């Protein structure tokens, strides 16, 4: 038996720092999140998706002129090539995340900067993709219901345009603002699983669309972006606030996890959650459906004993209820997370490329050693 080295195994790369970043700062104990140094609370209340995207990609808040130019650029980039609409048509019966992943991959064939890996080109591709991802999600939703996709607006803001393409009518200011805030809250989050995936792919010098396609695949899982879908399914199953305690007790007793709770980094409440909680409360009362907020709060109450172990609500806990109240079906919840996250992924790709290195950790082998090869006709059944 060859001697194996004494190594420390950090399963799941828990608490491992692998790079420096200027993208975002997370203090998991305090429940603090900064994008490019700016507090998420101020951005959630005062910024827009467009302004936050500019901040993430350029490292500073835009002037009025810069913001107007940037908003215009985002509006101009919204259309999809007809070939990509055909790809969506062919794959329309798949989960919207599978369709999104496939369509983003297909877009690489039509991107004017496809072969250009310069930082300027990557930024252009990231801005273009930020515009195109909402169009993919809305177009697929129309196509799978046998409808023609609503062409993107050339005047509405990013969030309002998404709701417009999704519903076919212009959203209220309130609905557009809620969506916009949701996109700001999801825009960037350090080396989360999908952004790390994007870095791993681009670490091999692979291209931008490949890294975002892989990031979308990583986001889809219920431990990451898929949790919002799970939260609303859980709320629907619970049905009434007085049933929440028993539901949670049974779920945990069976070894299940309460979706929308827990986080690898936060030991305090996820700072993004509070903004969406206030919105769910206001929206559900306004719409005469206060039970959704009441059910969620009853789940929070049932999970109180776990707060001592650092398990609190995360951003996904309230996000699903907002989408549900806005009339958005559950399987679009993760794609909506993806719409918000494109700028963050782009920034991570740009940072990785600037000082690129192959990301290639090691695993400690624990299998048998030097096993003699037995020819197939001499092997025992
Ligand atoms: N419900 C019940 N118990 C939980 C939960 C939960 N949601 N989350 C963690 N725990 C327990 C877990 O069972 C473990 O207990 P024990 O030590 O007795 O085995 C302990 O807390 C530590 O859990 P862990 O699996 O080591 O923590 P992790 O850092 O690997 O997992 C997580 C983080 C997000 C995958 C996990 O908390 C989870 O599965 N949560 C539910 C899914 C969810 O809401 N995901 C969205 C994350 S936020 C959005 C995003 O940025 O992606």
C-alpha cells in the first residue's frame, strides 16, 4: 500500500478562499452584503437593475449620462436571433431552466463577439446576455403555451419589459418595481456554486457563453437557485398557517430540508431576505391573499429552534411568494433568479480572466491500489 499524504479535506470547499475579488463582500456572521462596496440595503431600496449592473461591471455608480446610455444599450440588445427561437421551439417541453441553458449555449453561435475573448468583448457579451436572458424566458413561456412570443419593448426598463413580454400587457409600476428589486437582490453573490462554476470553465480559457451555460446548469439545483420553487410548493402543500408547525416537524423528522432556510456562508439572516419579506407582506395583503405571508411566517416560527444553529431564512424563502403573487408559475422561479444573476456571472468571468489560472484542486484517493488486471475470460462472475 503506497503511503497517502496527510492532508486536510475541505469537503464542499467549505470556508476555503481560492481567489481575491472586488465583486462583493459577505460577512456571514453579521449578515452583511456589499456589491462593489455598496450595501445591499441601499441598493435594494434606491437602485435599479440597470444601475446595479453598471456598478458591477464598471466598478462605480454611473452618472446620469452614463446610465441613460447603458439603459439604451440594454434595450437595443433584447432581440433573439430567429434560429435561437427555433431552438426554444424544439425544446419547449423541457423545464424552463433546461431551455434557458440550451438557448444560451445556442446564442454563442450568433454572437458578434463569439470568437473575441478580450475583456471589452466579454463585457459586451455579458451586457447582451443580460438583455437576452429575459427574452428567452418569456419567449419560451409563450411558445410552450402555443402563443407567439411578445417582441421585447424598446422603451420599458429591464424588469418592466420582462413582465410585459411574459404577460403581453404593461405591468403596473408596483409590479415592475418589485421585479426590479428582486433582480437587484439576486445580481451578485461572490463564489456561490454557479459563479464558481463559471470561473472553473473560464479558468480553462474556455469561452464566455460556455461558462454561463455551465453556471445556469449549476444554478438549477434545489440547493442553489431551485429553492424558491421548493418554497412555494411547500407553502401550497401546507395550505394554512396552523398546519405549518406539524408540516415542518414531519419534514425534519423524515430527514428533509426546509427550502429557503440555511446557507453555506450566512449564520445570521440573509440580508436580502428582509426586503422581500416586507414586499410579500404588503403584496399578499393588497391582493386579499394574506395567507401566503401567514404560512411563511408560521414556517419561520416553526424553524426558530434552528436559528441557534445558524439556520435562518435565505433570499429564496420570500422570492417565490412574490413571483406567485405576480402570477408567475413555479417553474419560472429559477429562470428569474438567472435573469438577475447574469451581471454577477459576467463580473466573475471578467475577474477570473484578468488574472487567469486553471482551477484544479485535488482529491485524496481512497480506493484499492495496484490491483492486477485480469483478462476478461478469466474473471469470476
Ligand atoms: N432545513 C433543515 N436543516 C438544514 C437546512 C434546512 N434548510 N439547511 C441546513 N440544515 C442542517 C443540515 O441538516 C445540517 O445538520 P447536521 O449538522 O445535523 O447534519 C446542518 O444544518 C448544516 O447543513 P449543511 O448541509 O452542512 O450546510 P451546507 O452549507 O452544506 O448547505 C444549503 C447549505 C443552502 C445547501 C442548505 O442550507 C440547504 O439545503 N438549504 C435548503 C435549500 C435552500 O434554501 N437553498 C438556497 C440557498 S440561498 C440561494 C442561493 O444563493 O443559492
